[in-house]
C-alpha cells in the first residue's frame, strides 16, 4: 500500500473514532477534556465547568437521575419533583391501572400531595460518586493471559472495592469497566425507593403516533410524565412510608420558556445504556444476521397476536400495554438499525479503517502485541455466527416470547425443601401473584403455538430443544393442540395446586418430571445453556480482541481523546439544534407545531386518536406564555446530541444550563448510530418543555406543579 493511500486510511480511522468533524461523543462528565470544554464554549455554552460537575459542591449533574431500571430523569424542584418520559413511566402507569382506573388511557392528575400514588418497586438513583480505580485493578491483572481468568480477577477485585465502600439497600456501589476493560470506575448511587406518580398525560398524547411514528420524524408526541421522590424525616433514602416527606435535592434544574433557534447550543446529560462504536466488520455482520434479523421475525409474529387481543379487550390491553411497548420498541429499532447499516455502508467504511489499522499493527514494534488482533476478531465472530443466530431465535421465541416458561422458571426457582407456611405465602405474594396480574393464559396459549412453529421452521434439527422430538411424534406438527393440552394440564394456572406443590417435596419432584410446562421449560433452558456454553470460550476471545484493539488505538493516536462506549453510566453530549436532509430533495425542519397534531389526528386509528377535550384545546390555540413569537405551540425539536437507549427522559439544556426539553427518541435514518455516529443524519428527538407545561396547566389544570418550578422567561 502506498504512503498516500495509507495516510488517507489513517485519517478515516481517526474520523471513525475521534471527534474531529462533528460533535460526537458520550463523555464521562467528570473527565471532560480541554478540547470538549473549548468546543462547548464555541457552540455557545456560558457557565463554567463547575456548574456542570463539582466534586465538592452541588452542581447540575446532581439533578440528573437514573429513573427506574433503564431511563433518565431530571429533578426540577426543591420538593423532589422529577420529569421523565411518558414511555419511561409507562410501566408504572400500567401497574397502577385497572379497567376502573385506566391511567394509561385517561392520564393521571394529582391536585395535592395526598393524591400522589406510590409505585411499588420503582426507584430513583442519584449519582453520589465516581472514582477512578484503574490503578487498583489493571496492575493486578496485566500478567493474566487467559481472558476469562482476567475478567474473573477484575470482577473479584471490583466486588471487593465496592463491598469495602459499603453497599446497602439504599447505597448501590459497583465497579464498571470502560474502554473494553482498559479502565475501571467505582460508581456509587443513593437509591430512593419511595417514588410516587404525580402527573401523566393520556397515552393518546404520551404515545401519539404509536408504532407508526416510533423512531420517526416529524413527531408530535407529548412524551412526559411526572413523579416525586420521597425521603425520610432526615432527607435520607427510605422505603415507602406515610411519614416520608418530599426529598430536598442537592440541586434542581431551572426551566426555560425562552425557546431555541436553529444552531442554538443543546446539551444532554443522561445514562445511555449501550453502544458498540468500536465494533469490527465481523461484529457488525453478526449483529445484522444473527441478532437483528431473527429478533425482527419472531417479535413481529408475537406482536401481531398481542396487538389483536389488546384491541379486542381493554383488560388485556392494560395487562399487556407495557410488555408490548417494550417488545415493539426494540423490534423497530432492529429494523431501523439493519436498514441504516446497509444504506450508510457502515461495513465498507469499517473495513477501510481496519485496513489502516492492519498496516499499523504489522509494523515491527507493534506486531507482537497487536499483529493478531484482527485475526482473533474475524475467527471468533465467524465461529459463533451460526450458533448465535439460533440462540436468538430460541431466546426470543421462548424466554422472551412465551410467558408460561417465565412462570415455570419463577416457580421452580422459588422452591426449597421444608418451606414454611409463611415462606409459601411470601412466594405467592411477591413472585406468583404479581405475574398473574398482567397475564392472560389464553393469549399466551396462542402465542406458544406460534412460537413453537416459527422455531421449528427456522432452527435446524441439531439446535432444537430435545422436547420437539416427542411433541412432533405425538402432535404431528399441530402446535395449537399441543399448546391447548399444555395449558389444560399444567398445575401452574392453579394457585391451590402451586401451594400444594410448594408444601410437598414429592409433589414438587413429580411436577418437575411430569408437568408439561415444566418439561418444556427445562428442555428449552437446557438447550439454550448448551448452545451458549459451546461458544463461551470463543466469546472471551472476542472480548480479548476488543480490549487489545482499543488499547492499540490509544497508542496509535497518543495525542487524541477517545470517549468510551455507553454502559449505563452518566454521560454528557453537547451539540446544536438543527434539522437535516433525510434523502435527496427533502429537508426536515428542526421543530414541529400544534398544526401537526390536527394534520395527523385520525379518529379511526388507535395510534392517532385523541380525546375530544384535547382536540378542543388544540383548536382553541390558547397557548399563552408557552407560544412562540408566531403564536404557535412548539411540540418537539431536533438536535445533534449523541444519545441512545437509556437516554430516554434525559434533560436537554440550553446555553445557560436551563431545561428546554426531554429527549425521547432517535431518528429512523440513523438507527445505525449505536455502531457508527452519522453527523449529517443522526438526530435526537425531544419534547419541548413548553408543550409539557402547557399540558400540565391547560389540560391537567394542575397549577401546583407549575408553581413548584423555577422558570426563566
């Protein structure tokens, strides 16, 4: 390869990983470098760094929280008020809903503190401390050549460090690897377990557009909900108690009604879940063919069955609303990712990067340490492509698609010898009855038959669970009849029978050996474990290749700064407001208005139907102080902030660090963004905070929430 071509490829490689031409990056907030801070100032950010993060004093980062198990929220008052997305609060709304009190359909408004509803199992985490412990781990594991042993050693040291810090029910501490285990941080959170629902719009607006609009622009979704964190009388984390009081936060965000213009500064702080920006070409191919394609196919079948039942019965709709939303979200994400990876030629671009890296790795000084990295990655991915594909089919169809299997696992894992009456009641109360609250056996029976069939059609014989042989022999491919018999004969649909089994060891032994649901479950799980075990060692080789690859990049570009892949830790992304060109001869503006609601509203569509009183509010156009200079209500807006799953509910701040919106989605044209950032196309979609406050004030008539906020006009 000639020197000019090599130089060009090296530049491509740098551009692929380092922020040189776009405001790419999910930056660790306590390690913002001079380059990033200078760029933030250039884009318009006015406060100093300590406004964002200050180890000794309260700062903006203290107001951002992990909401529930996988979202972000922002504290907006000195009474522990939290704004997050409607879809982040959806599971809580579903759990609190019934046919008589349908908060999903009708929304929820509390006009006083006594009306706020506790949400069992919901927690909010405030980041307490982030400590670099790399020097306590890496020197102790650097001599270990076996990757599995290296990971085990790192985990052991990390657990010891976290335990020494002092973990408890209200203090969460763990060590997290960054840069593919080249760096480690101890992350500590205060965990607040008394969280109450304060306000939510009806799903007609909170999910306006449904699956059709999901991951799409333009959007008109009012994707927000409001919760409150409660603490004990000493302002410390506590379980629910009527004596608890609203939490007094260290810091809360000021809300701006000033709006934004094109190219204005925009910044998010949140907890993005997972990206794979350093993924190799072979890894990208495996994601497309062995993960996304099977997932798309299986979930598509399951969701059609669920959707039909939900539309026919309100009780089923409430039970399955949250489960359907979770399944559908990642289903459409997988479709968009495959489309984006193909349209944007991501594999071709990464292949060019890897050619440049190969030139570097084969130099005499580098060959011993890094010369085999690309071969390790190629061999490892290609060896696992086929089994991973069928693991995806099996796990999506059975572990994720058939709920009776999940129930059987819960039940079997709950059993121990000599359970007392108290033990059994706790099992039923805490594990079994909550499952049945959101479960419809007849719907699951129909789903099981469909899942059995798609696995049979798509998975080769050698990868099928052993139970298929006996089922096919007896039922001749009639999986509807098999499912009907299973649900008629299993003890798992009778609470009385389950209690008897838990009481009697012999009955439990018979259950495990004879019950059709138990037999299906044990066969499926054994098969999945066997398949996963067959590629475990190769998986560790993939991890080794990734670790060495990122280590080598740091040495290849010693003067450059890399950001680590997302791993559910706090990150900051800076950028600007702006539209984009989705395809030739088209341009998307950077915000939507109330006009779009009326253009999309459709009384015949469950995705675009709106309550008459909401339509009346929009028609009257009483937007007051929430209107822009044209008298419009701006609903949603675009920015080029770098976000992913887990950022849902992330606050979007303006140049002064004031809240202007809540991030809730990405755009369809850049669904490959978890693997490759696309500066010309990738956009974050956020709900305008003025839309949020207009709904609270005009629809909810809940002035007490507005009065709690610190608002700049």
